[in-house]
């Protein structure tokens, strides 16, 4: 999660809010309670947000 926050520039609560709204890549569960994100997916999301802002 720390890496996702660093790449996306979002806090944990905002990240999960956007996931619930379908506006951020959803995590996958490799097992247990852990959540993981595709770094490429998060970077694509950041690029798309930057493109919309331009």
C-alpha cells in the first residue's frame, strides 16, 4: 500500500474510496488479508489522470 500511495499520490482512504467508485484499479488478493496492485496498472491510472488534466 505504501508503494501505491507513493506512485498515485493518494492516501489510503482516498484510494479505497476511488476503488469503491470504480475509478481506481482494484487490488488482487494473493492470499490471506494482503492486497496487491499491479504497478503497471497504477502507473497507467496516473498517466490517464495526467492526460485528462492536460
